[in-house]
């Protein structure tokens, strides 16, 4: 089984993707793989500073266009300082969210800005994951889970369950668009059941 793969997790807020990203990292490490587990926005000192700007505060704090620039800046720093060096060393990188989240959240939250998102991605990022897990979840359930966490990073959750329903449709469409790398996993089951499926798919892709 090879290392040096870039694996991402996507899905609506409250879908359980962060938990599944962590569990896969733990499983692969236990099996002897050199794994870096990271997240977006964030993953590098500069990107973590931007994370606070985009995930906290009033829902109307930023326009979708400004969000796009902020997320791309964070991603570029993350890519330069962590993701690309780790992959070059043959490590497997598991990331909680990446460019697909920007395609969905900023690309469709306020009008159709997908072309702008893709153009900026091609210019400043230029990398896609090798494997993307889309953890699918009923938007009302996911929204209730996300709001129930009681944290401070709830700016997108504060847009309401209606946004989550729109985002879910977007992720499922994205899975069809990038069918070569995207796998939809039913997140409405127990954590262990989902983790077992995720690990099996990852092992298959890595072998």
C-alpha cells in the first residue's frame, strides 16, 4: 500500500466528516502509514488566523466574494507550508475540507459564483485530492448536530438549515462531477459503521 496520497473529507456542517477524518488518520497510522491529519480553513499558523475571521461573527460579516478570497488565501498558505511538503515526502495527508467546500459554500451560497471559484482555484491552488469522501447527512439532522456543539465557530450554521439543504445538494452534484475521486458515504449510521466503510475504501484506493 502506498503513501503520498491526498485524502479529503467533505459534507455539510454536522455530518460527522471531522470525526471520520480523525478516525481514518488514526486507523492508517495504526497500520503503519505516515499520516498528516489537518483541516481547512487552517492547518498552518497563517491559515488558522484566517479561520477565526471566516468562521466566527455575524453571518453577514463577509460577502461570498470576500469569503472566497479569504479561504483561498488560507488554502494557499496551508498548501505551501504543510500539504505539498508532506506529500513530497511520501506522507498521506488527510484534510477535513478543501477546495470542494469553497466550490459549494462560496460558489453557490449567494448566486452562481462557481466560475470565479474555479478560476481562482486554478490560478492559486491547482491541486485536487486523490480521494474525497463526501459524508452525506440529512440537512436538518446535521444542522441540529452542528448547533448542538455550542462552539464559537458557527457563522455558517447561523444561516440556518435551508442553507445546509442547498449545500447537501451541491455536494451530491459535485460527487457526480468528480466521480473519479469522490465517494459518497451514508453518514446517518453509527460512527463505527461509517468509519469501517471509509477505512475499507481508503485501503482499496491505496493498494
